[in-house]
């Protein structure tokens, strides 16, 4: 069952051109299984039609305070109390002003006044209107009232201007809601995550690397953010946008990843909140060319002369952090939990068992608290796939094998699993 499939959502639409983007939000919510009701202001219906909104939400549009759908005429109270999430997109300058002033002169503002549960506003307006002191004053008041905002974002706006005022994309608004509604067992905790491949330069145009897409690390990062953690994400070159809210540090080589990771680890006590866990999902290159050539390596002219490739070993980030954590434990301090990931390749008849044996040996060698193991040759587990099937090996000897899950679900389960170790 997906996150939204048992949720009911009220999508309130203000009168702005960004209302067309809210249609995509409605589509995404329905696709995810949410029950959706639309509240549209009179002005919103100048931009999108009731028929479109009804078709996309599957319910008649609520717009008029004085033409209620419910027999007792209490639409505004029922809407305010019954839904799990109330999102206002676009939240125009006028809606922000009326909310900040506590107005209740139409269906939307009365619903907002009667609302006790989570509300998310997605403001959208011309950059000058957003920057206006009156709007900024209203936003500050709403934030002081405990109302959350997503966006507005920078970029071109409908009137041809450029600046901060674009409504957040539908997927970002949806993610904002998910973070608002998710339990927060990691609130007040900091987690360090490494992700993606590393690239080891041979010369200015060539490098050694691997097939890691970064998806597993991204899923862990997203799950940590949803669970309320502060996240430092140190990642190699990947084609994925950084999850909103993560402190991302982009690196290229294993040595750079090592240096960045050690710096975060060294600063862990000065950083608020303190580091609770290091989850190392990155596929770090084990070796790098002994000498990076400063100019492109040339092919031989007559007889093919193949240049020799001499490799040296990269530092092992996981083993280093695990050793430091173990030393802290010996010194009577409570170290962050150190978690490694191991991609193994088992092809024989008893692949699962041979992978498990390899992984146990790896965990002992690296000294980490937990190792998350998968057989990358198993169906649905390859690099770049959206699913993964993992076994969790604890230092204590405890083991858990999880079914084939989406990487997103693996990330969530892992964060829940680790949160239980804190209590
Ligand atoms: O030895 P192997 O590469 O299979 O170990 C995988 C685990 O070790 C992953 O958690 C990976 O991020 C970590 N690792 C590391 N530094 C290396 C090699 C691997 O942190 N140089």
C-alpha cells in the first residue's frame, strides 16, 4: 500500500495562472491513490474550469460557502476536519494576506480558519509581489502561526519577468506533503550518507568508474529527510537531482569522497544536531590509476603500443569510519551507527548463501555495525534498477532478509530499522 492510498486531501486553488500546474498535482495525488476534494476560489475558476477539476479529482468542486454540498450546510467545518492534508496551490498574495489577517469571507478562508491539521501553502505570484514588504510580513506571520510553505521557486514567471515567484513543481509539493505527514523518528538527528559511483581519472578525458546510478543512496536520503533527519549527502557523479533539504557535497574521486566524509566525521560534535549514523551506499572505486596523465594518452603510431595501466588502492571510507567508531566505543563514548552496503555477485545454484557468506566475512573485515547486502545479479537487483532485495547483517549476528521492494521502500525500512536501535 502506497503512502497516499489511505489519505484524503483537500487541494485548495487560488486565482493565479499557476493553477494550471495544480492540475498535475491532482493527477499525481489520484495516481498515488489519495482521495481528493478540490476547493476553488471564484478567481481560481477564471483560470481552470469546474469540469476539469471534477474530472481530475473525481468529485464535484467546492467553491461557494453559501451553496454547500452537505445537507447540514457545514461543508467548511467538515472539509477542515476530515482531510489528512490541506494544500493551497497556488497560494496567491491575496490568499496569504487574508490568511494572515484571519479573514473568513469565503469557503477557502473559513476552511483554513477551522483547520487544525497540517496545511501546506505553495505561493505563486509575480516576483515583485512576492518581494513586497506586505507579502513578506504576511508570510512571516503565517510561519509564526505554524503554517508551512513550499517555494516559491526562482525562474521565469508567466508575465515574462524572472525571479522568485514560480509555484513549486507538483512533485515537490507532493513531496512536501509527504514530509509533513510522515512520522519523524529521526527528528533532531544528523545522518551522513555517501552515494553514487566515483570516477578515477586516467587523463583529462578518460576515467575508471562503475555502474552505480546513486538510486539506492538517493532513496536512503529521501527516507531520512521524510523521517525528519538533517542529511549530509556526499555523492559522486550521478544524473539525479539532489533531494530538497539535503546538504549535498558533490565529489568526483574516491579520495575526494574520503576527504569530504572525514571532514564531516571530524566536525560531527560541532554540528548541531550531532551525527547519529553514517550510511555508506556509495560504490567507491577500489583502485585508481597510479599516475594521472596531464594530457590525453595517445595511441601508438605504427605498431600498437598499449600503455600499461598501473593501479593503486583507494582508502576504504567504511573501514576507516568503522574503526573510528569502534575506538570511540572502547573509550566509553557512544559513536554514530556505521552502516555499509555490499553489492555482491552470486550466480551459482546457492547464490543467496554464497553472497551471505561473502558478506559476513566483509562485515567482520570492515568492522561496521550493519551491512546491507544484495546480489546485483539477482532479478530486480541490478545497478540502476528501481527495486532491490536485501539482507541486513548485524554485528550481533542478527540477520533479516527483506522481500523484493522498491529502493524507496528499502530506504524507508532501513531508516525505521535504525531508528529502533536508538531507543
Ligand atoms: O568492499 P566493498 O566495495 O564491497 O564494500 C562496500 C561498502 O564499503 C560500501 O558501503 C561502500 O560505500 C564502502 N566502501 C568505502 N570505501 C571504499 C570501498 C568501499 O566506503 N574504498
